[in-house]
C-alpha cells in the first residue's frame, strides 16, 4: 500500500505513487537549477513537463489511474539529464552550474528523498485542514510524516496518564503557530508545491499553449478540455485536503475495487457492521471505566502484577485488534460500492446516524445498569470544576 | 579513451547541425526528432533537445507552431526560418570542405 499524490503537469492532473512523485520532483528541481541562467528557463521546463505528461498518459488507461514509482523512474531516465547550454561558452563543462549534491541522482535511484535537499524544510505548525480540534495532531502528523490518527491515539493514551495528553495538547495549541499562508502550509508538510502553486503553473501552461493556436475552434476545444481538467483536479485535491492535511491517498481504492466488484448487498451489510463496531466501542468504554473505578474488568480481577494503566492500554489494544476486521469490512463496503451515487451517499448518512444512535443508546443503558459508570458520569461536572479551579489558581499564582 | 568518448564533444557540437537538417525536411515535433536520431550515433534525449531547440529559437534559426494531436495535449511542431535555412546552407558548405580535407589527407 503506497501513498498517492496528485500533481499537475502541463495543465493535466496525474496521480503518482509517493516515491515517483519524489523522483519527479528531484528531476524537475534539478532541471530548474541547471537552467537558472537560461532566459527560456520557464518555457523549457514547461516543454519537459509536457513531454513527461505525454509519457504518463501513454502509461495510463481506464483501469490504471496511478503512475507507479518504477514507471516514473523509467520515464525520468528516458528524458535524460537536462543539459545546460554549452554553445556560447568556450569550454562546455565550465558553463554548467554544479547541481546540488542531492539532485545529482536524477531520481534514477528510485524515490529516495535527498537528505536535507528535499525542497522546503519542514516546520511544526498547526494545520486546520482536516483538523479535529485545533490542528495540533494534524500538524504533528504532517511534521513526522505519519498518519494523524496515530498521533491522536497517542494523545488519547497520554491523557489516561493523569491527563498528560490534554495538558500537552493545550500547551501545543497555545504555543505552536497555525499554518495560514501558503508558504507556511507547504513548510508544514514539507511539500514545496502547494495547491496555489499547482494552479498557478497550470494556468501559466494554459495561456502559453493558447498563444500558439492558429484558429478559434482549436482554441475553444483546448479551453474546454483545460477547464474540465482543472475542475476534476481541483475537486480531487479538495477531497484529499479534507481527508487528510498531508493529502495522503492510499491505494485502498484500487485495491478494493479490484477485489470486490460492485455488489448492492454490501450497502446493506454496512449498518450491521456499524452496529457491531458500536457495541464493541461501548464495551471498551464500560470496561475501562470499571477498570479505573474498581480495578476489575467486568468483575474479573487483574493479575497482581499488572498495573491499571497497563491494563487499560491492553484493553485499547484488544479493542483495536478485535475491531480491525470490522473496520476493514466497512471500508470494503464503502469502496466496493464503486462510484458515489446519491442512494449510497444517503446510505452512508444512515450508517453514520445508526452508529451514533447505537452508541448513545448503549451508553444510556450502560449508565443505567452499571452503578460505577453512572457514578463516573455524575462525577464529571465536579471533576471539570475542580480542574478549572486548579488552572485558575495556577494562573493567579503565576 | 575509446573513439566513442573522444568524439562525444564533437557529436554534441554537430547535433545542432543535424537538427537543422531534420527540421529542414518537414515540420517535426520532438518525439519525431528523437526517433530519427535514435538509430544513429547521435541518439539523444529530451533533456538535451529542449534546451538546444530553445536556444536555436532564440537565435532565430527555428520557429514552432502548435498542432492538435489525436490523443493528449497539442504539440509544438518546429520548422526552419529563412535565417535557419541560410545557416544550414552555410554549415553544409563548410561540412563539405572539412570532408574534402579529411579525404585528401587520408592515406590511400
């Protein structure tokens, strides 16, 4: 399973595996570097991009939508290194600017990010796009190049250790700046080509191409095609931004559409799976509460050597393991349904509603039937009040 | 040092001359040029051709026009300008002179 990144080449959107994207970026950056003295730099770069785009187009078909890393490497190798102009200089070698150390590979060595030279240096920011609360976890995930869910989980686990997670989160939310400008956003994820940059380049290519058209019909056709491409591209980018600030798109889509052809029954399996997962979630909450209150899990005493926090951790892990097939099955249902359709969209909505309803009902039942849980729930306001006074006192005593 | 290596600088210098010849025959786009050169000692790549063509365009030897392609985006088709034709004629003349000299000095 590889990350897929959408890029724009000569006005057309392509999806590349992450390694391929890196290889291409290194190639184009080194090309730009070598051509920096060239008055026609931008035009040559556009020519190169168009040539690469044409090769990518030849590789793709209706079944294949993603360019693989090794294919990108092959295309880049076929393109060959960009030669700086040597016509004017007395010695061909002297006029050539030295490429940066990282760029000399031309991506031929696969998709390795050159150390320190991989474009924009990363900085820690909060990222609002795709954030849950204030983008701390999201920004941290982008900074570490991992899944934000993992970071969120880590914070949740930390919170169980006397609320450390909440404290750290609050401090980070106050201290870490939010990424607002395009530059900051690109620095947050280390990706130099932001959405704005893509659009700018695409438009540039479009007008440049437009200039050379002889007649109006051809111009109109090109305009129509360009608009369609841009629309599709922007939509896919927006979708990705929503899904994840690091605009990560996994190959799950392809994988599942290949594995599971369209089947309406899948749509009806969804609510059932949701029910099961909801029940498991409630069970977990009950187990943790009963563990924290009575040091027992549903009446079962812990082995003497296991501390409570470890037991809670184990519970979470058990939950993760037990529900992973459920999650995978739900995902399979989603993708198995093929292209989004209003009927299925409404089914997903129904699914979400059912999920929430089940969790709510089960929680109510649990509060009703487990005295310790109800105690915990009733104790919450007092706990919050206590925390507020503590913070207040700390603030005053500062 | 093999002959191939020894002449790499010379081949590089001659590439522009060959491009003038190829473009003189008919309007071509870069993939055509690559194909024509691929079987010869002058086989080259886009990374070399695009900068060279852009330099020739800047010097007024070639110009290009956009043409629709049946699949994909439009392509740049190159053709010679009058100045390019003049340059080609002069270069061919000079090349013949060099060739004559080489032949004359060659051991019988």
